[in-house]
């Protein structure tokens, strides 16, 4: 009688061997990391009176709150040598520490942020802020599609963020009154035009944006528009085009790209300014003039 031969697949044997090894191993926490000591993320803003950076530490568990004990974060001006110790905010966000300072940040200046533990482990990042802010013009479309055009001088380098920002009050004058802010990203819509002697232009479509606001509020809410602004930010030479806006930097702690030495994360220098979505004209309305920035509304 003819017997059937047993066929053995070498690949299946390898898989079985790996499974046996995996089952025999116990779970180990994150091992000590001598190369990536800290995660540092955020930006230095030459237009802001307070600077914030997020600092993460290597921990036994991702869910374990970081311990600020023994950690010092400093900000150094590499031109003057002036160094300040950043303050621990005493609160954490997404299991990272938040450090701040009111040290004035200048345009076209290079700074170094250093995070150091008492055991000597250190991570640092060097960033440069952008130079002069570009000239801005704003015009309004009075007919459909109604909205605001913003024009940024095309000599500008590294436009890192552009948003249309709405400040609204829902159900004004009632017990359900609520202030809300809505942001609409426009950076990816920028295109070059020869208007105003060459500029990068984007359009804030008020009709579409208002429809989005209505769709994202409680049904039958009365929406009162208080103000609209453009937020525009320019970046220094470290800016990476893989980011869609500066908001990405606040939470960029686990990406593969990094400009932090002996650490992870990303930090850049920026200058961000706010502009009212309105005509910028001479007093007699006879001609356009460059727009002046204003304070953030809320």
C-alpha cells in the first residue's frame, strides 16, 4: 500500500518557532534610553509675550504621568549669551510637561532650548526666528461668494500658518449664551498672483465657513458673529513643509523627524500676527494700504 508523505513547510515551522519564543517572554517596560532623553515640541513666537514648550520624559509606561523633579529647562539667546530658566507650569497635557517664560523673543535671532535632568541627561534644540514680517493687503468680496481675500508679499519665506478665525456668541442674551471660536485652515489654499506687485493669496469664503459653524452648533442656536480675523505666521529656517500648521508642533512628540539633539520632537521659531478681515484703505478710501496687525480678539 502506498503511503502519503507528510510535507513540512519551512515557513510554518519558522512562524511556530517565533510564537513559542514570544509566549515564553514576559512584558518589559520601556528600557532606559541613553540617546533620546527628552521629547521637546512647540515654537518660539517673536510676537508673543509668553513662550511655551512641551517637554516629555522617558517613562516606564506611556500612561505614567511625567515627574518634573530634577528637570530644568533653559532658554538661551546665542547672540547675547543671556539664559533664563523656564517655569514649570505645574500641569500636564497629554502626559507632557509644560514650561513657560516671559522672556522677550526677538526677530532674526537664534535661541537654544535645553532640557536637563539632575543625573546629567540632556536634550537640546536650536532655532532661529524669522526676520521682518511681510506686507499684507486685505480686500473684501461684496458679492457671492462673499468673503475676504488676503495677499501676502511674495518675498515672504516659510508661510507656516494661515487661518480664518471666527468669534461668535451662541444664543446671545439668553441663559444658554456661549462664546465660541472657529478656525478654518487656509495655508494649503495659497496660490501665487501678480496682484499687489506679486503675492501669495487665499480666500476666506464666509458663506461656506458660516454654514460649517451652523452645522457644528446645537440645532436652532442663534449665531451672532462678533469678529473675523486672519491669523498669519511666518517661520524660521528650521520649518519643515511636512507640517500643515504650527498646531502640529504642539503635539509632535512621537514623529520620525526631529531637530532635537539627543531627543525627539520639533521646535521652530515663528512670528504670528492677527489681522481684521476688512478693507485696508486710505482714510478717503481712494487706495489700498498695507494692513496693520491687531491684538487677538479673544
